């Protein structure tokens, strides 16, 4: 993911940071474009709460993306986007670093040590590019492909478990130390999908016996008041994931169906996006593929 900070009025695809003399003042109003189910949105909400910052939240319908979202994030067209003093900051991890730099005096989420910052950035990238991608594959697939993806997820979680046991974060309460930091936010906002997917898909992604340190860390993370305020209720997540899974299976069946004879009675139509799942969450494109925009993985 490339970093970019765009101005409100987009005139070209070239994106550049504003010059130093127009950097927004920290006191300027904040607006967050997001979606209730988006783990990436939850990251930004959590960081803003930890900093004690007031902000306006705008819920985006990802099936009918607003002109505001398309204007402020013309390249990826995804949430979250943070609006600050006429400037647009897209991409959750970039937003987290921006928030920490702009309000560095309250609950810093990035360490001051350069080596530790590099470690945090490495594992944050690992979570989005490896772990999140495999979790998305588990959810979208079935059969042998799903079994392989489950194996990959558990191997990736094993790497995180090993890092907690004997690596850079050994002995820490959180990845950030005694308080949660950027890596806690990146990994924690989304890890709640693991138990939801296990229920919906009947697969074993994570368990206390295999990943005791990760499980203990996740419990501590989810017990934080600020985290409880942003994570949707489990029942709502289960309802969303179940409906989305049904739609994915319906679209897959549609792709595999043989051509319909013009002389035979046509079969009943398969489930559609509007009947199978809330249309604010999922967008089927012209080829029948499904894009879950910034929900639990960048797919």
C-alpha cells in the first residue's frame, strides 16, 4: 500500500503531501469516513479514542459509495478516510501514524526507538499482507482450498505466538508494552473475526492450547473499555458473516452452473446481493466477484 495524503479537491491522480506551511493544525475538526463492519475503520476509531480526540463519524454505504468517499480516496475508493482541515488521509495504518505524529503528547502508539518502530511496521505489514489475506481466503473458499488457507492462517498465528514467546515482544503485556500500541491496534482490530468465522464456517483457526500467549493477549485487548466501545456485538458480526457467506456460495454456484436450456423450464434464480446480505456491506461486480471493501481483509 502506498502512502498518500490528498487535498479535498482532487484534480489528478498525482498525490503529494502538503508543504510544511499548510500542515493542518491539530485543533482542526476531524471527520472519519468508515463502515461499521470494517476492522480497518475500527483501528482508526480506537486510536482517536485513545488520544481523547473528538471526531465526526460518517457511515459509508459500501454498495453505493458516496461522492465524498470517491473524492477523498479516488485511488482505492475504500474506507477508512480521515478528513482533517481540508486534507484527506486514507489507509488505516497511514492514518494511525498520522494521528500519532499530530497528537504525540497523548498516549503515543509508536515507540521512540527507531529499531522498535521498524519491527512494529514489519509485523503490521505482515498482518495485512499475510494473515489478513489468508483469513479472507478461508472465508471465501471451501473444500481443499479452504483447508490449505486454514493451515496458512494457523502457521501465521504460530509466527506471532513465537514472537510473543521468545522474540521481540517476549514478556510484554501488550505489543506496545504496558499500554496498547500501533501493532496491538492493527492485530486486535480484526482478530475478533477469527471466532466469528470459526462459528460460521465450522473450522479451527485459533485455540488457547495451540496459541496460549496470543489468546491471552487478545483477551486483555478485548477487555479494554476503549475496545469494547468500538467492536460491534458478536451477534451482529455473526449475522453479517453468515449472510455474506451465503451470498458467496450463491455466486459461486451461479458461476459453476451449466448453460440454461431455452426449451426447459428455468430454475429459480440464485440468491442476490440485495436479498442475501445487507447491501451496505457487499458489492458484486459485473463478473459476479464479490468485494468486501475494507471489512476484515483487503480483498
